[in-house]
């Protein structure tokens, strides 16, 4: 095989590789742009203060459902005993394939976030760095559950 033929084959391979990389880049960019409205929506979420002194005993379910994007929809179950949060379970959201809280960043999970909520008996806790939007969506679902638990 001559040098010229080998060179043309090499160029063709590089062209195919560059086309594949270009397609991957376009698809990735499209995914990022299509999820942007949902990310902005969660970013603007505010977590309201809940009066933890007015919680009724029982089990309550709360959800956060996005209006722009459903990638961060969450559902949690909170149990109140003796007027305090005794347990929080993630029913839908940041779970791994086995149904356990998924590791998000730095080895932390939403389970760790909820542990902080239970220790402080407050929703005003630090979110997981690098998983701010996921943390906020789960806190909003918990807030919605706790609103049901409040006595008038």
C-alpha cells in the first residue's frame, strides 16, 4: 500500500472521529439547554421557616414537583413523634438503584442533609455543596410535608 493511500485513510478516520465528537457535543449542549429552565426554577426556590414547636405526631408525605422540568421531582415521608422529627425517608428523588440515598458529592447524600435537619429540628441547614439544587428540591418536599404536620 502506498504512502498516499495510507495518508488518505488516516485523514478519513480523523474526519469520522471529529464528526462523532461534534455530534456528541451537540447532543450534550442540547441536554444542558433543555434542562436550564428547570435548574433556574429550583435555584429560585425558597425554603420557608417551619415552626417545629407546632408539629403534630404522625406520618406525612410531601412532594416537590417542578413546573419546567421533572428531573428533580422529589417525594419524602416524615415521621413526627413527641413533637419532633423522628425519621425522614426519600420516596422519590436522589436514590441509588437499591433505593438507598445516592452519594452526591464528597461522599454526602440527602440522608446526611436530613440528619442535619433532624439534629437541628430546622430546615435552615447548609445544603450539600455541589448538589445545591438537589438539596433544595428535597428540602422543599420536606417543607411541604411539615406544613401538613403543623397545628393551627
